[in-house]
């Protein structure tokens, strides 16, 4: 029993450590590699960069030595998103994610931004920065944490507006960031920033592969759920016929594979069709074949 408790504590410590390490790597990729080239992330971090740049440029506010406003701005942007998520999830949001969001913002405020680019070539910087920041974000997600931003928006929309595409919000944020870069700088800044964001997104996908796919087994007496799953989620479903060992009641068994962001929608679809349905979700699956990945 003590050995099991010890293993459980060790797993928790490693999980938290990995989540926080991922946050540090993300900040290094942004502060040390990307920001010195005046490039922007096409995410909520990019909005924080714009806020920091505007305050420094257009206000008399002076920052202490070794401190930048980017982390504080990012935290202030995440707070209302976090409040919205806590409301729709009845306060059931991982403590690890909250700690990681705050930790990331603090680290971002104090990791120094070099006066001269550490990686001199801007194209190389976009690739190196994208890989480091993307791997960091992927590691955080892989350990069950979150850096906020689009993750919070995705979770909120999946609960509150299940038919709303989170990609639209991300696209709007990106257009705002790149529009600012085009106005304040030039087209090269926008192009390099877009390259960085693309490398960053692809790296996250590869670093976070094990949590992207979730297997769902659904036991229900109402076969209407299968059509809703295919129509709303666009996922294929395999059907089995079953019989309850205790009740002897005829039942339908559906199996499908979805992304982690589609899990809340799947639960709602099945619950609407059959409130008494039984669902088993397994996130530790590997899929070989025609499974469509959705960023």
C-alpha cells in the first residue's frame, strides 16, 4: 500500500514538474528567440506582446530593470477566460492548469529579453523558437496542464457553444496580431511571425500526440445517438449489438475515436439522446489509419 502511495506521489510530482518545465521552455522560445526579432505569436501571447509594446511606447510608465509587462498582460488576458471556464464547469478545472498559467506569466515577466537576437537569422529564429515554444506547450499539455489562451477558449466553447468553431477565434486573434505587425512594421514581420506560429502549432501536435485521440465506448438503448455523432462531429462509428447481463435488455454499443476537444460535445450528444447511456472514454490509444487530426 505504501509503495502504491509512493508511486502515486512520484507520478504527481513528475506531472507537475513536466507541466512547469514546459511553461519555462515556452517562455524561452518566445522571450529569448522570437521577441528580439520583433516577431509576434499569432495567439493570445501575441496580443500580450502588443499590449506590452503599446504601453512601453505610448505611456510614461517605466519598467524595473529585468522586468517586462508581457507576462502580466498575458495573465490579465487569461483571468477573464479562466473565470468563464470555471463558471461553465462548476469550478471543476484542474489546479495544475491554474498553477501553470500563473507560473508561466510570472516567468515570462522575468526571463530577460536580449537586446541583440540570440539567433541572428530571422528565418532560423522562427524555426528554433517555434520548436522550443511548441515543445514546451506540448509538454505542458501532455502532463495534464495548460498555459491558458486558446485552451481556455476551446474548453469554454465546447461546453457553452458546442457548434462553434474554436478555430474562428484563433483566426481572429491571429488576424489582429498580424494586422498590427503589418501596420507597425512590415510584411516581412508578418511572414516570419506566421512561419513561427505554424512551426509552433505543428510541434505542439507532435509533442502532444498521446492526448489528441480519445476512444469512446457508448452503451445505449437509443440508436439515434449514432447519427448525431456522425452529423455533428463528423466521426465514423462502429456499431455492435449487445445484451445486459443483469437486466437482459437489448442494447447498442458504439465505438468511435475523437479528439480530446470533442469529448464534451460527444457527452452532450449522447446525453441528449439517452440520459441513461453509459460512456467509457480512454485517452491512451494509438490510431493507425484514416483518423483526421484537427488542430
